[in-house]
């Protein structure tokens, strides 16, 4: 067997151990020769032993067992079954990944295991498409924004906004503006871009599934130290905790009356499927099941007069009491 063919043989043998062996599926040297023949590689049994030693030196944890069947299998992989399951569950839970992309990603992740381990996992996998994004160009958008962040360049984007019209929630065609991108983060089942609208001097976060027509500009982005407390490095974890962190409490239903200006904020917090009703020309109302806590009170108060609690009464009373406490500090 020539040197080049022998190299290819090792690659095929690597794939066989990776995808076709595990503790329950062990192959003898003769059986490995038979499997290689399916790839057009004909070899002698004796050569398999030296090949296995070479793969072990490369780092593969190939084990030789004698019972209940004699043969070889790949023991430890880069990812075990539990780790792969966690990755798959994370992909399934991500609303911003479309059903098509979810299935493709699960297939790729499954290749980290043997075919038999992957098949057992697939029997437990169900992709619920009803809550998945319909956006198929998410990968390209992530790539473009990540590139802009690394190069510290400004980006022009189109961002879809929503509004109430004739009692129905509708998406507008989108607003075009220039941003300074700083970080990408996953929180509350959505993928966000943390950035700065170049017209202002504060941070904002935009959902990636509403971003389209990303254009990398030649102009350098505004440094995050000019719009945030961060100086040397943008602390994504710190930002995420401060913006999205909620405290736990007793479950209950709330009804809020909100200014139309914060429709997007409400839907980001409670979900796109939250039913909204027109209250008057400038306000809408909605109900949601939440955990009544100090975190909820703080979240409502950040919107000031843009949110009014209609029910329950104990929540509105708590807000009044909290407002009095703050007022007393300044009296």
C-alpha cells in the first residue's frame, strides 16, 4: 500500500472509530478491515494494529476489550452524550434559530457521537416549529456583526419595529440607522446585539431576528467608554445581569396599561405572542402571568409614567409604597 493510500486509510479508520464504535459496538481487526473495504481500502489484519497505535498516539482513546466480545472501540470523545444533549437542548430552546437551521445544527452536533448514540438521542428530539423564528439569514447577520465588532467599525442596519393598527399588531417596514456594535448576547430566549445608536450617547440592545440588510461601513465605531461605564473591555456578562436580571416571587396575573412607545419592550419581555389590546389612542393593555417580586416592581418603575398597573391591587399598592420611599429620600 502506497504512502498516500496509507494516509487515507488512517483517516477512514479515524472516522470509523468516531462514528461507528462505542462501548456497545466493538469491532475486531478483521471487522475493521471489512469496514475499510467499503471505502475502497483493502488491507491486511496485521496492519490494523499499527494503525490503531498511531491513532492512539494522535490522542484517540481506543480501548481493546476481550469480553463479552473481543475488539476495539473509541471510549472517550471530545464530547460525551450528556454534553451533546445539552448542546442540542440549547439549540432547540433558542427561539431565534429557525426550524430549518435548528435541524441542520442538531445534525452537525450529533456527528460528535457514534451513529448509534446519535440515533438514541434523535428518538428523544422533537423540534417545535411554532415558536421558532422564520428568519433564515441569521448566520450571515451574526457573521457580519461579529466582523464589525472585531474590526471596531460602524454598521448600517434595518430594524423592524411593531405597532398597533386597527386592533392588530403589525410589523413596519423597518427603520434604517447607523449603529456602533459592541457585543452579542443570548438572554431571555433571544439573541441580542448590544450597541449604540450613533445619534445618541447611550447603550441599547436590538434583537437579531429583527435586524436585516447589514452593511459594514468604513467609519470607525464610537468607543463604548463614551456611552457606558466600561473602559478597557465591554463587560457583556455585567451588562446582561443588570438589564435582564429578575427576582423570583409568588406567581400571579398582572394587567398593565402601557404607552404605545414601549410595545417592543413589552413584547421582548413577555413574548411576541402576548395578546395586546388597544386602550386608547396612545395606550394598550395586556395581561401576563409573572412572578410578583421586587424585581418586577423595579422593572415597572424604570418606565415611569409609561406603565400603569391595573391589577392586582397589591402590586399597585407596592409601587405606590416604593414611590413614597424614593420620594422621602429627596424631601
